[in-house]
């Protein structure tokens, strides 16, 4: 599991995966249906918009997290390429200096 990709839920930790979020939303909907059947729709009327907002926020957060992970990976690749180029140029410079020193002797 990657860092920053988990949420705590009930009995444990779940990966923040769109399928899991959809599954949990379905469970939530079933529970709300049971409450509506028992106590009427007025009981959950004000709760539904908040729950929708939270679920949309989860989906949005996951998209932002994935975007940041991709940016971080691109940055890592760029740094690795720069380091390789630096090492190569450093080696060439060192070889050139050694060659110049040998010619002076």
C-alpha cells in the first residue's frame, strides 16, 4: 500500500480505491434506505447532501493524490537523469584533467 492512500474505516484500514469507495457508498445507501423505511425520509433528508459532498470529496482527493504521485515520480526520474548526467560530466572532466596533467609531464 502506498503512503497516503489509505483511510481508516470501521474495523481496519482500506485502500482508497474507486471500487471500494463505490462499494462503501452502496452500503451507505442501503443503510439510509433502511432508516428511511423505518423512520421516514425526513430523518435523512439533510444528511444526504452532506454524504454526497463527502463521497465526491473522496473521489476528488484521490484524483489529486494520483496527480501528485505522478508529479513526484516525474521529478524523481528528472533528478535521476540529472544525477547521471552530472556523474558523466564529472568523470569526463576528471579524465580530461588527468590527461592534461599527463601531457604536462
